[in-house]
């Protein structure tokens, strides 16, 4: 009875939320349903015959989930996701309610792919009882909310202890993630094995000490931040050998080609539509999870090659005769890598939108840990926007971008208008917003008819 | 001739939370803009250091793990660092670094980290994390160090600090401990909204990041001036810079301290 009431109220809330255009109804229905029936999440996920895959980690959750969805869809599975980025447990409940019969006995779908915030893992894992957990990486993110990064790792570790029968898919190249195998016996690893790759960023300000003993790690290769091939000189903690690998990478301006080897000992050459090394990791994480569901390398290839960018993650939007690229940024490593991926020989136009609402992290000091310096020589139009537009403007000034060319406009709608107005036809405006700024910008673009709503 | 200062960045690999790099970057850029040569030397655990060559020491915040790793190394250098601070060396210590410049830090697991006791202060772990925007007034506490009427005529501009605090440690000042300032909005050293930070001669300790120096250019310049005084033993004047963007950001941060919602942390 509770289940019925929870689903009914949830469905009703979803209907009104969309009808009143208060967003996609991704949080409220779940909130109400959970108040009515605390076990609603477990009841609904048990309906999915291939179980649930949880994706967690600091960066790349949404993109990995999107890629995995496309792979599993190419293997003819009906996938339930919470890809709207509403990745708290109430978002999950909302997603499931939308697909469930009123009685809650049936839920449409073969498999669930859920993004879970690091901080809610302990709460979500016992409720969902996932078949697979994928951990992408652990960087600094919204430290004011979660506490420091070690605490986040421990939090995920405890969640993994709960999930005894779950396969845990871990990034071997991230020492903090690899360390998590201590908490669960069914760990499998993925990593990059291309020996030609060694592109260490100059800003190595994340964790590079051994998680076990605190000694500084030795790196044989470091790809970015603390990601690479590492070993502790003192206690012997080292990068585990991954079963799922990308062993060859060719990066061209328009596309990235990778050679994939899966744990089922199959190979595939795959062209990715999204740039950057971090997207190779996302593709690898998604492929690794898929291969455990007996998806073939051909299906992985088909799924990845036909995958489009997740919403707000290097999403291209045409506005009349001009283009926008949306790249969500939320932490130093993501910001650094996003800047790297948009800087080229050409001059670029950028709009950086920094908010400090709860979902963005109320502390904006992370922008000082990101390497934005490559922007200094290659920019034409530069706009700082969002609630903390001035903080972003100061950051750019200290990256030696002349204050004369930095335009400060905290109003996002106006900033977008200025940006589009100032670039010539055919050109692109790169927009790097934090989470709530992206939601606001995207809503604007939906209203103007240039983008589709994220719940579609 | 070009003036020259040397900055020691202590343990940049372990103590670098919450935008600490922004402080070093700000000192470096402002030195360049002022026409002062600035050499930055990174000192990690076990590295040789000559503190008599150092004009300004910087140490940032770290996680507990980072702090444990460096505490022993720091204590071994403690005597020399204190000696140079008594001779005029400037220092900026933030969060975890600030705690280690006190007498000790009693951590959540019950163990104690020894500090070097530059400040008459000690720290104990607290239950609730103190997180949020903070405004600090240095007027009442700073009569012996704030450089009045420098650059701007409006005195409040260069006696106020804005930033963001995020600490679970509570730092108590002893009888000889002087605070950096009084809290206008925020938690401060022990979470009661009274005092923030500590000062001893030209050494400053604070929980403010955000980063601290970019939005408080007067304080950045104060540190550079203190470093110049230490090197050349005479007052050297810096030509004013156009800080309008920084000061706008400073003013906005003050407003935001009142309008931003504060988080509740478990």
C-alpha cells in the first residue's frame, strides 16, 4: 500500500513539475516517494533483471554512464538511467517511478545505470544492491561539502565493504581508486598501457603520496594530476595490472582513436567523438563494465562510436550561424583538462561561469588549483560570469590575461548574449560553467529553442 | 637596481589544499608587476634549506595525512625558522600550516602532532567542520603591523580580509598569542565568531583561503614589503598597482558572506 501511494504521489509530482515547467521533475517526485515509503528504491530496482550498475568517482560519472548506456543499448538492453545529472537517491527514485507500473510490481527496463555521488554511496549501495560498481577517479571536488579527499575514499571503501557479491571495476591508474580494492575481493581493474603517453601536467597538486604509508609515490609515467603508473618505494603498494586496457592512443584535433583490450580477451579499434584523455578513461571504464555483462567488443565499438556527448559535457549547440560548446567544470583537474582540450593553434572565445551554490561547492578557491594559464595567449573574447564572476576574473588576471579584455557580466543570460554577439559567424564560443550555471544556461537555450530539455 | 626577494614554499607537494597555489601565484605576479625580482624555492621533506636566505616563508593547508608526513620534518627545522622570524623573516601560514606553527595539534584520533611554537597557540580537533565565507577586521589587532594610508585612502580596504574557512581544528591562543583580526562574519579560530588567526612579528597564521591573497591585495603587498624590509633592512616603497578588479572581488566577497547559504556538514 505504501509502495502504491509512493508511486502515485511521485508520478503526480512529476506530471505537475513538467507541466509547470519547473524543470524535468528529477528530484521532487523521488523526495516525496521516499518520504512515503523508505524502501521504495530497493523495491523498484529488484524488478530489473540484469541488476544495477553504479558509477561513482569525482569526474566522468555522467559521461561514463552515457557511454555505458549507449554500449548496452547497442547490445539490445533496455537501460534505465538517471543521466540528467540529478544524482542523489531521490533522483534515482524519480527515474524508476517514471518507468514503473502503479502497483510497483513491474519496472520497464533490463538494467539500471546509476550515477551516485561519492558522499551518498554509503546510503545508496545497501539500498540498491548493485551488480557492478565502477569507480572512475578521485580528485578534489567540492571539498567543503565532502570533507577532504581521503575521507571520500574511505567513505566509498565502506560502501564497497557492504557490497560483498558485487563486481567492483576500478581505475588502476588512480592510486586512490586502486587502493579501494582493499575493501572488496571482487575487484577488477582498467588502465592505459600506451607507453608513448606521458603528458604530466605542471600542476601536480592532488594526492601523490602512498595511501598506505604516506611516502611520495614514484611515477614511471604520469598522464595527468595523480593518474599514471605509480609504485610506492617504501611499502610496495603499486599500480595493479589491469585486465581491461587501452593499449594504443592516437589523438587528432577532431577525433581520438583508441585500441581496446577487454577482460574477455577481445580487441577493438574505436574512434571516439569526444576529445581529451579523460574521455578515454570514461570510455575504458564503460567498456570494462560492459564486458562483465558479456557484451562483445564489436558491440562496445558500435556503442562508443555512436555515442554523443552527455548533456553539458562537451555538448555542441548551434545558435543561428554560431556554435556553443558546453563543458561542465567542477574541480581543478576537470578545469585544467577542459582548458587543455579547447586550446589549439587557433584563437578561441570563452565564457567562464562560476557559481557558488551548494551543488557547485560554496568554496570557489579550487579555481586557483586549476591550470588556466594556456588561455592567456590564445583568446579573443573572454567573459567571466556567474555569481562569482569577479573571482573568475581575478583568476584570469593572475593567469596574465589582460584585465582590459576580461569582460565581467555576472548575469548569465546577458553574458551569453554578449559572447554570441561578439564572435563572428561560423565561430565557436566555449562555455565552461559550474553545475548550477550550466543548468541555468541550458534552460535558457531550451527556452530559446536551441537545445532540447535534458529530460528528453 | 631591481630589488629581489626569496620566497620559501614549504612542502608544496603535501600542503596545498584549497587554492594555496593561488597565494604563491599572487605573490609571484605582484612582485613582477611591482618590479621586484622574486625567487620561489620549493622545500620538501628532507630538502636542504637555508632560512637565512629566505625573506618570506609560505606554508599551506593539508589533509591530516599530509600534515603527519611533514610535521616531523618541520619540527627539526623549527628552531632555525623561529630564529629567522625573530630576525624579521616574514611568514604566511594557512590552515594546516598555521596549526603546525602553533605549539601542538591534538588530532581526532587522539594522537598529538608537535608544532614549532612560533605562535602561542594550540589546536584541538573539533566535531563540527567550520565551513563558510568569512570576513575579518584587522583594525583593532594590527596597530603594530598594518601600514596605514598605504595606496588607498579608505582605511577599511586595507584592514579587512575576506576568504573562506574550512577547518575542524579549534585553535586556542595562549596569553602571549595575538590574533590576526576579529571576525565580522564567520566562525574564526574556535568557531565562536570572535578571533581569527595569529600574528607574531612578521609571521601570520590564518584559516582563510579562497585563495587568501588574490582578493586581499593589500595583505599580499604587506607581505612583500615585509620581505623587502627583511632583505634590505630599510623601508622600500612600492608603486601602487591598479587593483580595481581585485577590490571589486573583495567587496563582492563581503556581500556574499551575508547572502550565501551556509552548508551543514556532518
